[in-house]
């Protein structure tokens, strides 16, 4: 299974998870929640997730380092500011927030399963290999950062 490490773009995993969430919501009964409440909560989660993704991308661009998820070995600078002060993976956290907003909109508890699989997949095949690459590139500086800032939140 190590052949999947850094191979499938997180954006594709995200889209697959969202599609599976929609399918899951069609197979299982939903929760009866008033539409305006559902839309408001979903909007907050999706909006927050998108804002986090954009903030992370801006921070990486300002540092003039790569944001390409399959090539963490091309990083030229360890970014620890902006949203990276609170999460080592704010882009993936933003993606998860969007998925959670989608689950709320779908009003299906079963839709949360693919969101959980999204996290498990990224932890195993994306984040851990990225962490190894960043540790090899930045050594003690990355290790200190990783000890101070959590992987997700």
C-alpha cells in the first residue's frame, strides 16, 4: 500500500469523499433538521473551510515555496505563520470543514463515514510522507514546529 503515498492528489480524494457522502445520504434516512438552520451551519463550515484553504495557499505563496502536495521535497521554506500557527495541515483541515458542511447540508449521519475515511486516507498516504520529507529538509526546525503545532487542529 505504500505505492499510494503522495500519488493521489488530495483534491481528488476530497471529490471522491464528497461524492461518496452524497451516495451515502441517498441510501440512509436523514435527520430532520429545519432547512434554514442546516443551510446556515453548512454555510459556516464551508465558508470557514474555503477561507482556511485560501489563507494556507496565500501563506505558501508569500513564502515562495511549493504547495504541490505530491512534491513536499521541493519545499524551500518551512511556513509556520498564518494558519500554519494552528495546524500543520490547514489546507486539509479546510477540506475537512467543507466536507463536514456538506454532511450537514445532506443531513445524513452516514455521510460522515466518507469524511472520516478522507481523514484516515490523508493521514496515512499524504500527511505522514509529507512530514517525513519536511523533517528531512528542515531537520530540527521542523521537529520543533511539529512538537508545537498539531497535525490537524
